[in-house]
């Protein structure tokens, strides 16, 4: 099973100029805990999470977001994504085609695939996700 098989394709994204208040509202409205940050050209430039809101100081997304992006291509196996999540202590991985965001895989996507009976040869114990 590959990233493209389980990824969320309609991704809620934010821009770096969004205020923290607006970011929190976006998270609440979409029932999400993190989002890719996209610049004015549609390029993936970071990822921001609820943990960033709680642990960092700043007024705008650009000052809070993680700029070191761990992303994958659509053809990366889900097992590899799970290993990346656990190894890097992250909850979501953007899926890209070049510099273009095409989806996102969250821990919930992986758990949902397992619950649906999809075969995933986990190298990482599920309870670590």
C-alpha cells in the first residue's frame, strides 16, 4: 500500500501570513491539528501544528511553522511513512509531486487503513503511532 492509496487529497492549507487566532479557528472549523503552509505560488514551505501554537511564540503562522519539511512522494510505501512519523515524532506527512502538494498522510489515515483491513506490514508497532 502506497501514500496515494490512503492520503487525504483535499488538504486544508494555510499561508504564512495567517494570524495565530485565524489558524486556531481554521483548525477548529476543519477538525484538524495541523496543516501544510503554502506560499503565494502554491509551494510547500512548512508545516504548522497545534503543538506549535501551544509551545512557540509568534503572531503569525510564518513565525511558528516548522520549516524543515519531511515529505514523501505518492509512491512511497505506507510502512515507510509510519517509520518517518515515529522516528521524527510527527503526526502528518505532506505528499508532494515535485514542489506541488497533492495530499497529506496523517496517523489517522494509517490507522483507518488498518481498521479497514488493508494489509500494511508495520515495522513500527501501531501503538507508537
